[in-house]
């Protein structure tokens, strides 16, 4: 008898993720699973997003980290519902962790829930958490060949944000090559260049968010 | 009965790692397990190291990647023994993967073997592969709080290379804070600032390598 532990683990995870998804749909939450390498700019993006969505869509955040509550501390100044999940040593969030966080966040007050995954370009892509979309950040300091070397996350993501575009001129990152590589792995992936420092692309990103909300719920906002 | 799968996996891995270590010692190899986030500069560091060690210590490389042979292609121009390991979907190298690579590299011709791990700041730190030292790269574009958020790798590493120091002035990375954070996690960690673009710190890094070789084998070189 061959025991495929990973298949069993993923099937159990998918069942719990489907349960989370039902909860989110009932509360009219658009849910995004935000993934990237460590330091690609997930938390800074959420800071800019909180500012840009003010008075439009109500943002909520579940922030996953192995240790520390630094992300929550950075996000708390925006007066949003933020839950910090510490995974201990786990290298990704899974559906069960998200399920355990749900009692700690008022989903009825949230339009867009972003689940900020552990910084890791590999493992998070394997685990659904109940999201509508997986999205990811690649920063230009990481190198333009990353879609080919870490294909699963690029394959799973609906949107790729190319971040730190303000640093492009100081690197040997080929922006065209990076996008061609990403589309080789996932021809349908949408791509937006952004800088959380200069603000470039942030309006385009929040328009993408509003568009997804509109498509899912047929309205621009619940307010 | 409680089955602790992870403990069993790590114990089995440690046994195979000890076997690899015996093979390395017999061939008089100093072995380093090089870890970092994706895009922190592992392969570029190996390019600079190959140049700097020419005529001194003989370098060999086992390059781990989920997919592609790009790292091997970049390193092949240096006329070194280079083996590319593709892990398929595995997010780290383990001792068994390294064991399977050993028949493909002429260890008798190698003084310093660098095992370039999969780009991942989390999982590789849990798995010994038979190395003398774990070492790691943190690039300044990743953020100075990373030692606190991803403590295991900083705890396990003997040496921290702070890379892309040439980009420091374009970031909000606090160099002192990063080092203090690393030393809070691992008071004995050695730290060298480097730039693989300007060459800053590369001589200090290769001196560190030579010192380790000298300490292990009582000589500066086998040649």
C-alpha cells in the first residue's frame, strides 16, 4: 500500500477552504490570498491599499507570519480589522489556520479581505485558504527569471504585481523578459507595475480590486 | 498513539546527512549550505567567488532549483564541477537529494563545495545536508526586520552575508538594525556586508572561506 500523505493533506485542506469560502460569500467578502518572497512588499502594499480604498471599499486583513506581530502593528494605524496569525514554524498559511482566525474578525464590516501569506515563493501556492483569487508580488530586485524557477505560484496567481519599479534603473532586471516569463507559465495572468514608494500603479491596482468586487457582487460598494 | 511525522523525517534526514558528511570529510571538502530568499543573490555570489578563488581553492557547486538549469548555465563558464539538482516541487534540499547528486561530481577535485539551496527563507533551514556550515544571504531590499520574522535560518547560520549593499542608499533598510536583529536571534553569527556588483566585501568573504578551510584541514590549500 502506498500512502500519499501530501494528497491527503491537500484534500483535507481543500474541504476546509471550501467551508471558509462559504463563510466569506455569506458575508459578501471578496477574498485575496496575497503571496510573495520575504521582503517583496506585501505589508507596504497593504498600507498603500488601506489609504487608497478609504471611503470606497472596506478593507480587512489577516496577516500571516512565522513570528512577530510587526505587520499588525504597521497596519493598526489605519483603523481596519487586522488579525495577526503566527504560524510558529509553518512556512505557509493553510485553510485550517484561516478558519481559526475567522472568529476574531468582524467579516460583516469587511468588503475586501486580504490574507497576507508567509513570505515564501514556494509553499503557499499549494494551499487554498478559501480565497476568490491568489495574487502575488514580484519585486524587481529579485530577478526576471523567477517565473521559470518558481513556476507554481505564477501559475496559480490571477494577478502579478511587479513591485519596487522605482528601483528598476539600479538593477539588471529585464521588465519585458520577466513579463514574458510569467506569461509563458500562465498566459492569462494580469500584470500591473507598481511602486509603493512613488505610488505608481496603485490606482490601477485598486481599480483591479474594485472590478473584482463589482464582478462578484454586482455593485461597487456595500456602503 | 501519536505519530510525529516531522520528527521521523528529520531523524532520517540527519542520518543520511551524517553519511554525506563522512564522504565529504574523506575527500577533504569544506562544505557550505548556502541559503536565502529567492533573488537575494546566491548564484551571483558564486560567480564572484569562482573568480576570486581561482588559483587558490578549488570550488565545486551543487545548485538546487525547483525547475530550470539556469544556475548551472551561468556557472558553467567558470570551468568548475557544477551539478544542477531539480527538486520538482520540493521547497528545500534534503540530505537524500544531495546523496543522489554525489556520484555526479568529482569530489576529489574540490576543496570548497557550496550547496546552493532552493530560494526560500524558511524550509531549507530545517534540513541538514551534510554541511560544515550553514551560511545565508539577506539582501538590503528585503527589509531589516527579517531576522525577527524568519528566525530559524538566522539561528542556524554561522555567517550572514548582507548583499546588495550598493542599493542601500535607495532603500529604507537600517543596516545597524538588521545586524542587531540578527544578533538578537543568534549572538555568535558573523556578518559581512557585500556587493556582488561593486565587489565590496568579496575579499573578506573569501578570507572567511579560506579561514574555515585552514581550520578544518590545517592547510591553506591542497594544491
